[in-house]
C-alpha cells in the first residue's frame, strides 16, 4: 500500500495550494480518507476527512470555510484545496486511509487510520 502526497510548497499569506494524495495497493473506493498536519513543535492534528463516496466530509474548525477536501475514485486520488492560507497553516501535511464499511462515514481521529502517506510540506510566509 502506498499513499503519495504532493502539492506542497511555499506560498504567501492569502494564497492557495492544492494537495493531492494518490493511492495504490488498495481498493480506493472502499476507503475513507483524511488529511492531518503537524506544524513545527506541534502535535499532529486533524484537518479534513471524506467518506468513501464523498457524501460525508468533516473539517477542523481552524480550516472550515477555507479548505475543501474532495476525491476522485476513478483516479484513486484525494485532494485538499487550501485557500486564504495563513502562517499558522504552515505544517507537514499527511494523507491517511482507513477501510470503511459505510459509504457515508468519515473519521477525524488519527488512531482510526490504517495507512499513511509521507508528508508534504506547506510553508505560508507573511
């Protein structure tokens, strides 16, 4: 199983980035997906999650209204569109996958997830 995150980079305050996470080795449409992040000196925190059918999504309060999670099951890829970026969004961003029996369930605790990608770094400069 491999989750490959990409799309990070350096962006100015107020800018946008789109992260992608491609999955292989799993039946992607059977997995709920999530994004987490870990900033410098901080613990890993939940960012966003999406059910396997895209019918359910959840966001951390800190990103609600600015970030959008989506997925394309035909491309085995989950996305995180990040707009209006702030310096506090600076972090390594990780995608994660968990098998789900429910088409609408999503998970916002990192302990639920089985597979993790390597991080992609996002730096927001002021």
